[in-house]
C-alpha cells in the first residue's frame, strides 16, 4: 500500500536523493507554481455552505477506507502518510497536492481518493478531492456521483464553483468530478482560470488533492505540478520499472516531488505489521459474560 516513510523523511530532511532502485525523491525544495506566483485570488466566502451534500455510498470495487473499521492495516498505512504530510505542511506552504504515476494502472486514483478520505477524518480539516484526469476520469465512479457538472464545465464558464463541488454528508470530504469530456484537455489546463482556481481553493480547504493523468502518457501532471505545492508519485510494486520512475521524476522540472508511494504490497507485509495490535483489540472486545478478560491475552504473550 504505502512505504512513503523513508521518502518523506528524506524530503523533510532535505537529504541527497538515493539510488533509482529505491524510487525515493529528491529534497522538497521551494514551493512553486501558485504558491510562489503572486496570482490575485479573492477568498471564496461562503462556498462550503453552498455546495450540495451527497451520501457516503462508494462503489464496492473502489476499495475506499471504511471509517467504521479504523484498525484495518490499509487505514493505518494511509494514516501514516497523512501524518507525514501534515507535519510537512507545518514546515512549509503545502496545501495543494498532485497525485500521479509514471504509467497507467499503478494506483494513483486509489491513492488520491484514500488520502483524501483519511485527511477528511480529522476535525476541522476540509479536504477537496479534484479529478483533473480529463482523459480518463474515475473519481465520479469511485464515489458514485455524476461526472457532470464538473471541472470542465466550471473552466468553460458553464457552471459555477458551488455547482461542481459535492460534499460527502457528515464529513469534511468534498469531491469535484472531472466534468464532460473535452477535445483538448491540455489546452483547457493552460487557461488562466486553472491557475486562478488553484490559487483560490487553498484559502477554503486545508488540503486540495488532484488526481491527474500518468506522467509518461500526457503532459497534464507536469503542468499542474507547476501550479501546486507538491507532488506524490505512485509506483506499483512488481509493475513499475526503475526506468519509468526515473523518467517521470525527470519530467517534474520544478522538483516539487515530496514523496513516492509504493502501492501493491502483499497483504502479509502489512497485516503482520499490525498483528499485535489487532490481537489486542480483539482480545478486549471478546469478553465473557462476566466481563472478565480471557486468559492468553496480550499481557501473557511474548512480544
């Protein structure tokens, strides 16, 4: 799922980049794009009160984190990623984040969606998940919301911003779907409205997470990276190659890659890690009728 700890630690400390086989990024560097450009962007007062609320009803195949199962290993992995990112946010301007991959089918949308979900679990942490993959959007399917109106309608003046954002009822999670298909996605992303939008949104949301096309198949992610504060590169274990990862990192000309997320770890690699804690929870949940703890609990086991 995620082995981002070392990559973010290196980024946080500004250490020298390791070898390509470890697929870890260079140091964070200075925030670029909108964060350092002087784009005038007025505050969007009252935006959160104007958006439509929708129920939490994710698609079964989405594999989104379930808030009712907080002790599952995947949830813990994304919490670790969240903790690192929130710490980095305290060190430098870091509110808008591109999530991309070198090639298709490496888990970028899965990572972007679950990172947004765990960020939204925190109180007073409004999080906006945006589908900037106009070529092959998927977030509307994961959350079972309409694809349109969405980003393309807003950018072409066919819908207002409140009309293209949906809030998951009872949570801090907001979704902005991609919108209707467009003939030239890259030309649309070059509109000044995109830069202004990405300057506005961090004034309303604590995190703005962008799902974008793969780096080696379109220039969209590279362009959006120049307008945001950081980039996470998703690689899939056993599928991504060192060469493709290197080429993707080289394509990030402004060097704002803050970490690499390794997706596709074997189940045992994660669950063995949390077996002690899961046993602890199950032990205390499994009491007899008198409320006594059963023998053989964690305190009687070897660590």
